[in-house]
C-alpha cells in the first residue's frame, strides 16, 4: 500500500470539479479506450485504465464512493461504464494482488486497508461527503456450497457486521449533513434461511436476486440489498442473447453455450458431465484469463499487473462482482451525479 496509505494526505487533493487526470489523457479517451466501448475495441491498443474526466454540468456533485471489500474495483468499473464522474474512491481491501489491480486502474483511489480498522476516527478523517457505500463481504463462511462454513458470527462471516457498522455510520453522517447517500450490499444467493433472515434483519431490507446470466454467458446468482430504486422495485429479469463464443479469444471455440458459476477454483469451469468449456485446435481446454475477464465484464488484461500469476488472477476474478450486474443496479445514480457527456 505504501505511499497511498495516509487518508488525510489524499483527501485535500481534489478541488471540486477538477479533472483527476492530465490533459494528455483526453486524447487517449478519444482514441476509443472508454468504458462504454465494446470490449474488443478497448483491447485494440491494450487496456490502460478508465477516464473520469469530462465537461462539468449543472450543480450536480461528483460522486464520492467507499467500496468495502473492494476486490478488483468492479464497482469503480461499473460507475465509470455508466459515465458517472467519480470524485474520490476509498477502498477497504486486504488482498495484496487485488490492491495492485486497484492501484493500476484507480490511481487516485485511497486504500484504507482492513475493514476492522475503519474506526469512527478513520471515517471522520474522510472530509468529503461519501455518497455511495458498496460492498460484498466474503461469502466462504456463509455459502451453503461450503460444508465447513462457520456462519455469520465467526471466521470471515462476521465481516458482514463491519459493513453494517460502516454503512450506518456514514448514513447517519449524510442525514445529519444533508447530502444524498446510497448503499448496496451483495452476497451469495446460497445462504441458509437462518443466515438470510438475520442478514435481512440487520440490513432492514429484503434482497433482490440478480444473476449474471442476464448479462453474460455465465451464472452467478447473487443477492443485493440497498436503498437504490433498482433494489426496491420488483424486477423482471432480462434475457441474455450472448453465448460463450462471444467472449473467447481468437482461434478458440466454445464447447458449451453458457457456464455455471465461476469460482476461485479452475475446476468450476467444467460442465455437469465434467467437460471442459473451450476447444483450441481440437483440444478441450480451460478458459483463458482474458476470457474470464470478459465474462465478468472487464476488458481483457484488466487484472494483469505484471506481478500476478494466472492462478491468482483467476482467484481474484472468481470473487468479483459481475460488472454489468452492478452497472444496472447503479444506473439511477446517473440522474444525481455528474456524468460524462
Ligand atoms: C466477495 S469478495 C468481494 C470482491 C469485490 N466485490 C470485487 O468485485 O472484486 C470479498 C473481498 O473481501 C476482502 N476481504 C477479506 N477480509 C477483509 C477485511 N478484513 N477487510 C477488507 N477486505 C477484506 C477479500 O480479500 C475479497 O477481495
């Protein structure tokens, strides 16, 4: 984490309305490397990160976000893909390879480290209004898929309560100071009924279930809670017409139309009969990292920081949000915050 550690050091650096990147980068954006470009266009010249610059409009604020359990900053990718101009982006994350990905793609982000260390003092030292608190706590201790799960009150399961604590503190502050505050919490859909009911009680909401199969050629059934309209109105799931072939590297052919849930384990790519998903020159093969990146809604090479092995890249992707899912849930924020025109 090194030089980015100090919260206060970074907080004074963003005068309202100031562009976060140098003027040079505008040209790069015009070249076609923008969040909204089709995936393959973004790859033409190698992915170099997103832009948040653009013309000012009205009196809308830039959106300041805190992303708890940020992983590889899928929330930031979704916000910028929506054209929302992000002022400050605070993250809580302990995984070093994830933090390297964050540093590469959100160079102005402020890394706050372990969520358990986000005390009221630390939160008070954030002197800008936080408009969005988003996060999905680790689900390994909670998922029915894990026979050794420890539940909500031990292991990583209990980090759920840190989300509640931080979110409630920031919500109270926003109410007191009178600015818009949105929150979104994500977790696996494979929860025991008792765990789900306890989570609902603490979040004071019931979740909405969204599966990435609406947007990608893979399943990822997830619950989302929050105070966004997208999470409080009944939802009609969309139908996705994309198939695995649409996400593959050149010269490779899909052996299946769609995939199950990709996890940190490479074997999760196999179909119910154990078959591998892709064929290359007639030989069955696992997905490449770039294929997984596209399936999750990232541009190819997004997790390549030069220091991260393929198995680590696969693991951090296997824990990530599916970007188009988060994008659809956050869409209404385009009406509240500055957007690129
Ligand atoms: C389910 S993943 C969320 C990934 C993220 N939503 C994304 O899109 O990449 C949970 C994340 O919580 C992180 N984590 C685990 N313990 C943590 C802690 N004490 N403080 C902050 N983050 C933690 C893990 O490293 C992991 O990246």
